[in-house]
């Protein structure tokens, strides 16, 4: 229901701004908005088409792991924590393994692996939904907030963009991104837990949160001891090694359990193709709305309004130049990436705005995109408090990003 109102608002606000721009002399604005609808529709289909192969691959691999019992082993390992964070999911249910795989993939910046495992987890949680099949359950919402908060330990693509734009030290945003995204994730967990009346002081849950903070701190310290080239090499090798190790582990487990590995993969891959087709309407809906909103000039006017208010309060407005990336990130990952690139091109990769735009890009994830795709994959219409919790986590990440950028740079 919330997404319904937000989607309508994008179009209405965009149309109003378009008409105003037309009256004030911009004769091309309506054509730009119309072009945006076609280009965004095409982009949505191409995105889904691009996901088809990846979904088929990873859901095939997951099916092997599921039949070989690896997913169940992961579920049992995570039970002490996940049964507290997801109290409505039965103990030792395979969905725990899927959730773990998704979160681990996100943390390592392996988006291609994260989306298929996330969609698999949503399908499994929908099977557990014994109430209204069109309404999001508490576990679904907690899971998606963990996704939208975007905890990423290795922001590989951002570092690559900085290097391509001539940054003197492309990795100098690594620790600030890690700090900001950790704040966003912890804030998301706390906000959603309070909303769902989950006791955060349970020893297992409290220990997990503190452990996550300690792990991130240790990784930050370790990477802080490396030079630029070493850090790039380690992140690249670690990401590749981990993802290939998962594939080999699942295959070896399948051989050990004497299952037909090939047939299991094909069965899972078929699910990937079906899922890719199913999410096309949801992708078209959200990407077209965002495209029209941006083409109307509403995003630019919003940014300038914020600059004026910040200046009126006597505060430094240096962060406002990077703000379009933060405002776009909940709406579109590619749009935010484009704005990050645009900011670095205009102000310089090593400028305050250039660095902050990169930290914004890495501090949270594409909330509306994730909600549209994940909920759409299981035909959820009523999202309950998912949007509110996701956006509050995003806000925490944005505030943290601004704070750490001022501290570091």
C-alpha cells in the first residue's frame, strides 16, 4: 500500500514540475520525461534479462546445496542468532541457510550471488506464510531491511570507479564506507526489532551485534595496514576465492550425498528463469517512476532546496553537492552510480563531494528497488512497515556517511 502511494507521488510530482518548467520556458522538458519512460522501460527489461542467467546459475547451485544438506547445516549453525532475529521461522528451517548466503554475499559485494539467494529466501518465507499471501510477514520485513541497509565489507565497484576517475588513493573511502554501512545495518536491526517487539537484549542476539561490530573493526584495522595495491589485490582474490569455494563445496557435498548434481542444478535453474520473468513488471514500475521524477527536474530542485535550508541554519553546505547520490540511492542503484560518477567528474574524485558521493553509494542499498523486486517475486502487495524501517535505516546511513566524511576528510 505504501509503495502504491509513493509510486503515484513520483508521477504526480514529476508532472507538476514538468508543467512548471514548460511554463517557465523549458519546451523540451515534457519530451525528456516521455523519453525517460521508454528508456527506463527498456532498462528494466534489460536488467531482468541480464539477471536471467545469473538467477539460473545461482538458484541451480542453491538447489544442489539444498539437496546435499549444506543449506540445512548452515541453518543449524545460525539457529542461535536467527531464531531470535526471525522468531516466526521454525527452528532448523532451510530458509536460514538462504538468508545467510544472501547476507554473506552482500557483505562481500557479490551482488550477482546475493540477488538469487535473496529471492530464494523470499520464496521459502512465502511458503511459511500461513496468513495472507499478499501481505509481508515479520521475517520478510526483517530480511529486507538487512538487505536495504546494505552492509558491505568490500565495496569493490566503488573502489574501481574511484580508480577510473583518477583518485590519488582510490581506497581512502574504504574505512568511512565500512563505518557508515555498519551504522545503517545496526540501526535497521534495532528499528525493525523494536517495531516487531523483538528483545534485543537476548544474549545470542546482543552477542551477534557486538560480534559484528568487532569483526568489522578487525577488518578495518587489517585493511588499514595495507597499501593501495595490496588492498585491491586482497579484495579481488578474496571475493573470487570465496564465491568459487561455495560452488565447489556444494558440488562436493552433492557427490558425497550421492545425489544427481546435474539434474538438481537444472531444476533450480528453471526456477531462476521463471523468477526473472516474474519480476519484469515490478522493475518497469519502479524504474519508470524514478526516471520520470529525475527527468522532470524535481530531484535537482529538491537538492537546491536542501542547500538553501542548510545555509539558512548557518551550517556548512559542502555535503549538499554529493546529496543527489544519497537521494537517488534508495530509488535506483544505477541512477545513484551515475550521480556518483557525475559528482566525481564535476568536482573531482578527491574533492569532499567526490569522496562523500562514494561513501553515500556504499553506505546503504536501493531500498525501493529491493522492495519492488523481492516482494514482487512472491506477489506481496501489502508491505506493512518495510518501507518505513528501510528508509529509517537509510537515513541513519546517510547521517553516518556525512559525519565520517567530515571526520576523515
